[in-house]
C-alpha cells in the first residue's frame, strides 16, 4: 500500500508538475542508489566471509542462529546513506533534492570538479563492505559454528 501511494504521488508530480521526466528520474535513481550501494557492500562482504551455506529454515525465525535484526548492517546502511547523500548531487532541475551534497565542500564544493561524480554511491558501497568485513566477521563465524 505504501509503495502504491508513493508511486501515485510520484507519477502525479512527474506528469503534472515536472518540467521533464529525466531530471526527477535521475534524482530518484541517485537518491535511491546510495542506500542500495550500502546494502550491496554489506551483502558482498557477507558472501565473501561465509564459508558455509545459510541454514535456510533459521532465516525465517527470530530465535534461530541469525536472530531477527542485524544491528551492524542497519547501522552501516544508515551511516553509508548519510555520508553517501552528502557526496551526491541530483540535477539542478530537481530543486527538492538540493539538500544533497552537504559534504561536497570537502572535495571542492557543489561547483567543483567532483560535484556530479556521485562519489557518495562509491563511499556508501565501501562503508557497507569494509564495515561488514571488520565488524561482521565474528558474528558470521558464530553463526557458522552453531550445530545444524
């Protein structure tokens, strides 16, 4: 239901209020790409660290070896997203995304050479990947050492 409401609002905004389709669509992709990159980094590091297959049945129970929430992964997504959004800019035709790029002053500002390089996507990916490699290793070993 939530997704449906968001899609209807987005369609109305693009069809009736946007000057073009490409600007808002590009802004949407950049904005969504940052948390997805953080998640992808976590996922890739998790796969790299695992030596055994998942215990499939235990993925669906909060009392299983994996638990119900991986707080490290959530923290890495939040941190990766916050830092990543600080290093990306949507097109100037999308004024409601002007809040992004708040950390670009560290690499030349919103008009600098790196402004539209979307470094935030790369930073989010690296934060998720390295954070999981460093912080998730012990957790994954404990999960794999539980008798099936």
